[in-house]
C-alpha cells in the first residue's frame, strides 16, 4: 500500500469552528490532492498541490484553504465549518500518472 | 456536460458472469486512465492503470481504452462476490504544472452468489 496517512479518521465538530485535516505521505510524490465524496456527486476536487507552497483551487474550493510547507504534508482547513461540509474527505498522491488514496476522514458538522 | 460520464448503476450480476463497466469522456487532453475499486467506508484502491489505446490485462481484469472514441472499459471475468464494490474510472490531463485528476461518478456493482 502507498504510504498515505490521513488524520483524524473521524471528527465531529460544531458549526462555525475551524477544522484542519492532515494528509501525510512517505512516497515523496510531487502532487497531492484533497477530494470530498458525497452521495450522488462522486469525488470532487477541493484543492491540489504541485509542489511545496504551490497550490491551486479545484471545483469546490469555497470555504476551504490548504497549505503545503513540506513535501510530505498537505493540510486542508475548513475556515468556519458549515453543515454542508459534512462529508468524507480523501487525500490522494501522484507523480503524474496513477494516483493513490488515503483511507479518508469522515467529518460531521453539527 | 461533465468531462467524464459513468453510469452509476446499480449493476447486479450472478457469480461467474462477465462484467463490463464503461466511461466516456470529452477532453482529448486526457493522458492516463485508471480504474479504482472502492469498498464501503474505504478509500479508492487503484485497480488498473494505462496510458495508451488498447487492452491491458491483469488476472481477471482487463482495461480497454479507445482514444479515438473517447471510451474506456473495465471487464471482470469470472466475477466473485468479493468483487462487489463501487468502481470508479479516472483520467488525468496536464493542468498548470500539475496533473488534473477527474473521476466518473462510480458504478455500484453487486455479484450475487
């Protein structure tokens, strides 16, 4: 299995609070992605990174920010969590070809 | 129109049947083509990966790409109950120094013993 660790695996938080999800890789892959998966929508790209401090927005980036200060870590922050951000969040890594996924973080905003 | 279209199913077949899963796409820039299997409450697991038109075989699985028709398929032979999962197609294209990774909606497959 590709060395990808997401933390936490489960989180319940209150509306309006900030939340940070972490993706850690041991593969030294250049590209890292954050997706959310919701019923009826499949996997939707939130943000991606193509190098340290190089990030860009995906199709559903509103309300989310990211940071990548080291090759191995990609952080996703919900600046002020809303109920619409209740979802399963997946991190993926790639060197330009095939991509590998973490096990996901199940986030519930109440 | 979505860049990648995949029939969400659900698809239910008897054990031992040949399964055919398909995706169509509209972006000619897509370079790499992948199939993922996702079990309930798990992350997507890479099943097949190819970058050229034609067939690629791995055990009971065959991935087929037809770039001229913008069509990819995954065939599962001698299907087993353990193959029951959601199958997602994915494709990549260059995007501003990165690789844009786009997914189909996923097809839920059930293999009945």
